[in-house]
C-alpha cells in the first residue's frame, strides 16, 4: 500500500476508519445525482464498499487493480479517488468524489493530478480515462483541466436514483 502526498493533500488507502465521513458524502442524494452507483441508501452499503476497498488493496498487483484512496485535506477526510486497471487493458480509469463543503477549492484537481503523476512516474502508466454523466459539467471541465480529451459519448446511462437515462462522456489522457 502506498500514500500520495501533495502540498495540501494526503491520498491514502480507503478503509473502515473512514465509515462516517464516507457515508456523509456517499449518501448525499443531491450531490450524487450524476453518479452511477451512488447515493448509498444505508450505512451498511457504505461499510460493504469500504470492506471491498480493503480487500482490493490486499489483492493489489500492477497488472490489475481497483484502488480507492481517501482524500485527506487539513487532517480531515473530504472525499475519495479511485483508480482501476483491468489485466487485459493498457489504460487506468480514474474517478473522484468530494463532500459538498469542499467543492470548488481545487481539491479534486489536485488529488487527480497527483494520482496521475504518481502512477505515470512510478508504474509507467501512460493512458488514463474518465467517465461522467453528460450533465455533470463540473466533472467534465475538471477532466479537461487535467488535459484529458473528449473521445466518446454514449446513450443509456442510468444513474442509481435517476428516473430516466442520460448520456455519458468519456475522456482520455495519453502521456
């Protein structure tokens, strides 16, 4: 397991230590309206996610991984960042979520940028992708700020609490 530090942030492996803070942002229905698998409906659902995160850290390999990082800002857990790589693919998917009080402070950009830098320098990962709901302007603008380029749009995205489908954008960064 590893930790990524920046000037303001610490990214460290997600675990059950963060159950209350994770549930706080993961259960926010309005803040998660554009998320595929959120909001969480119960603390048990959040705990299952954290147990799975711990298991994935134990099974980490450079060839295939699904890593969840806790984003720590001013000694407080404020969000999460995920990195996923399938064994048969040469690309890492990146995603992020922040508690609403920490939006618009550059935290998600700093966390994502540092993770991209760390994985490209340490493990020679050269290709990253990210997905978002086409209505989630904050996410796709952040992807563009990271240097990612829009490569696809697809219909049929059904977010967890949505009543109708939307479109999904895919962005890619090639280093």
